C-alpha cells in the first residue's frame, strides 16, 4: 500500500525546491529591507534604528520560511546550517551538495530580483546601492562599525556555532519544540543585533554570495571570509552537539 499524501516523505526534488524558495525569501526579505527600507547602505548618517529593522527582517523571514517550508526540507536556507546538521547526523551527507546548490540558486535569484526592482527606482539609486556594496558583508572600510578582518572571522564562527546549537536543540526528534521556527527566527534576530555593526552579519554563505555578486569589487574580494568561517562554526557546533548531547546513555 502506498503512503497517503499526508504521510508520504517529500522527494529530494521537493526538498530542494523548498530550500530554494526559503533562501530566496531570506535574501529578498532581509537584504531587501537593508536596501529599500533604510538609507544606511547608500547615505551617511543613518541612525541605529536601521539595525533593528534589518535584524527583524532576517529573523521574520526565517520564522515564515521555517513554518512554510521546514516540514518539507528541514528549513535550512543556509549552506552552513546544512553542513552543521549533517555533522550532527540529522541528514545524509549525500544530500548536502544538492541542498547547497539549491540554497545558493535561491539566494542569487532573490538578489537578482532586488536589482530588477532597483532598475526602476529613483535616478542613481541602484548605482549607489551597488557602489556601497549592495548590503554585502565586509570588514575594515566595509564594516558598519569599522571592525577588522579578525573580528569578522571570530564573530562568524561564534554566532554561526551558537545558531546551530539552537537549531539542533529546538528541532531534536525527541526533545524539540513546536515553537522551533519562532525560536530560530528570534535567535537570528539576536545574531544580527550583535553583529551587524561588526561585519553586517553573514552566518550564511548563500546570503553573502547573493549580495556580493552585485556589490562587486571589494565585496567579492572579502567574500571568502563569509564562506569559510560560518562553515567552520557550523561544523564545530554540529560535531560538538552530537558528541555532547546525542551520545548513548551509559548506566
């Protein structure tokens, strides 16, 4: 007897589509807020309220995406999360590469559509946004607070690792909570509140790629930090969670 539609396991194709749509939503909502709802990335002197708006935008997109697409794919929307979840034994390693491709494609589609919208904006808006980095991650002159490369490396490892610990804890098969999506979204909001001034917050290589390809120049030159160090933090957290919290009980 075949499974009913309500209990059938989603196909890999369905999971990849969910990851693509979820990452699209994350980039379009989060980066879009940074570009459209504030002048922080195009004009000097924006006040700190923009940090709260952008942090909430990223957190809210994850909450929405987690409940809309999480039951299909797990709701990663982030290559670092996928690698960390695989390190913790939650998904098969063979699915990691397809997930990452879907996430990167979804993110790039999101930023491309932001460019399309910007093409019909005020005169000079799109050029100004791109010259300012298109909400890309960065350090030194490209850090909102003027922090250096080492600061970006350290904070990306710490905060991505912390993010993975929250994800793995709230979605645990036995100890998880139905409010996992909310907890994860609020955690991402907190992460942005902490680290936007440091490096404009990555913790997500797909988000960083999506913005940097339109930020050009120095944004692309600095991209490697936001590919490597979120992944390092996620893998450390994934392996650590499995060793510390998922070990067999010994009486």
